[in-house]
C-alpha cells in the first residue's frame, strides 16, 4: 500500500518531520479568529454602532482610535445602549467643557474587553512568531533555491520582529485605554495616547502579515521527498492566502501612513480574511496531499463517517425476499 492509499497519518509530513508544523499553525490561526470574534461580538452587544465617532462601525476600533475626550464620551454615551437602564445621572465632565451623559455598562464592557485583549495579544503574537519561523525554515522553490531561502529568512525575521513590536504597542494601547476609562468621570488635560499606539500597532501588524506571504507563495516549501502528487487545491488556497496577505498589508500600511480611519477599518476586516485563509491552507495541507480524490478517499475512510454511514444504512434491516425458485431442491 502506498502512502497515498493509507490514512492521513500514513502520509509523510508536509514540512519537516512532523505534521504538527502545519496543524499547529492552523490551531493558532483558529484560536486567533475565535478569540477575536468572541471579543468583538460581546463588545458589539454592549456598545453597538450608534454614536461611534468618525462614522466607524466597530466599537473595538473606535476606542483605539479615539483622539479626544469627546470621542471617548461619544463611544460610551447612552445612544441605543442595550444595557444602560441604570445610566441616568451618570456623566463624564470636563473642567472646561461641561458634562455629558455616559453609560456605565459601556465603560465596564470596554474595560473588560481590554483585559481580555491581553490574552488575545499573546495568542496572535504566537501566530505571527509561527509564521516567521516557517518562513525562515521552509520557504523554498526548486527553480530558485538560493533566492527563496534568503527571501524566507529575511521575511521570517521581519514577520517575527514586526509582529512582536506590534503586539508590544497593542499592550501599551490597552494600558492607555484603561487609563482613559478610569479618568472619564472628571477629565482634565489631554486624552491618553491610545490613538498613536493603535496606529503604530496596526502599521507593524500589517507589515508582519505582508512579510509572511512568501511561505504561501512558495507553498511546496522544503517538503519531504516522497512519491506524493502535489495538491492543486492546497496550492490554490496558499496562493489566495499570499495574494490576500500582500493586498491587505498594502491597504493597511497606507491607511496607517495617512491616518485614514475608514481605510484602516476595511484593512482590519481583510486581515481576518487573511488569517482565515492561512488557517484553511494549513489545516488542509497534510490531508490534501496526493490530490483531491485521494483526500476525499481518506475522508470517506474516517471512523466518524463510517459510523454515520452504518447508522443510517438500511441494508441490515431490509426484509429478505422469499425464495421462489421452482427448480430449487428443498
């Protein structure tokens, strides 16, 4: 039996000596997406889109880009708040500009989101470090081996450095947002510099995701030499990931250079698509080796699918037809 005819575990690893090079990256990408989606959903439920400054639609990004106390007060104002029944009488006052009504539950929700974000920073930092390592280790193309190896090492170093610096700026940004929320009831002086740290963070994160593209552009990499047919499906997913990564990095980096909040919001949404595409590429890399038909055959042999096929099969319960052969000797 060849490696293609066996199960997923019988195939040689796509990279290195272990299939967990790709599976681990898929799990980190999935963890980043799930953690980010949960945080955004919870904050949207408590804060919503109404009243956000600069016509932004995401409260998470709005508080990051708040440049004045008026912006912060607008984000936590009682406009269409879901849980602001006890907000009457709560105000944010400035010594030189009077008081504005605010919703304490929005303030609490934003503060809670920042504390959750510390864990999220660790998760996505690990994902960027992983992308840097696989670029450094496995970026390779047989036609231009020296060029792709050098490119992989340079892009891997840039990915790890930019991702780490962006995560550090994100940590500082959280500290400044929490400081602004604590000082909201009686504000004096300029607003904490979370907007500056936010733009620095996004600039480096977009640089990191763009620098990670070579590992997907040269997808085959230093895969083990084995008699396994390359998968067109995996190559297509990898190329889509590489194109999305470069395009998103270009859009996001330009938005950060020009301070364009709306373009930045679009770029952050595309960044989620890049991570999703990378996760799917990494998740299917090992399974889809040998081609689509071989992968579907391995899927059909999975114990879970066999169980459901047996569960819903009616062959065992079908009534047997009576023997009506007149020539049969009893």
